[in-house]
C-alpha cells in the first residue's frame, strides 16, 4: 500500500460508470449507515451499479445504492435501497451543487471503500458520453490490450 491510500480497501465498484460517463472530478464522501448496513457491507452485500447522488436542500443524498439485508438481522433490519445521507464539507456541497446545475452533469458513485475503519463513497462529477465516445473508448481499450499482449510475447 502507498501512503496515499493506506488503510483503504475497495468494497464495491460501479463498473458501468466510467463506460457511460466522462469523469471530470472526484470527491470522497462519508456515508451515514445503520448497524445492520455496516455488517452487511462487511459480509460483501454492497452493490453500486446504478448509484447516483443528488443535492437536495443543501444535503447530498445517495440513491440506488443496494445494500443487502443482513442475514442475521431481525425486525430492525434496514431497507436495501433507502436513500442515504452523504457527509461532505459545506464548501464542497455548494461547489458540487453549482456544477450539477449545469446541463448534462451529474454525481455518480464510482466506488465504496474502507478508509481507517469508516465506509467512504468516491463520487464522480460526470458528464454523459455519446455513442461515438463509447465506441472510441472501447477501441482504445482493445488497442491497449493488444499492445500489452504483444509486449508480453516479446519479453518471452
């Protein structure tokens, strides 16, 4: 581990986020969770596939983040898709709110990770890709793969 990400382990990622969006900037945010949600996350029950954030009444809220119900939970178990409050500094919230107001920009959850014993969400300020952009990024990925295969074969 490097000093920058010491104490952080990835819990879940959003694989389609970088495919569908240009990520302009990233912000790390804390998340307000209940006890059964944390236990479920520790058991590997988090999914960020369609997760996004909105800023409503100066509060950032995460939507569509699925955290599976805890297996050993009782009647006090949590709702899997409930909106969850995100923790950011006031200046960050105001700056993101101003940028999200611009047409075509949104906040997308990129990954969920542990940072010094706390669950954190990496949010990306994103702008949607066009069909041509998606095709171009797929071509770039294929050429990178082919180059790495060729270099690997040359080293042998």
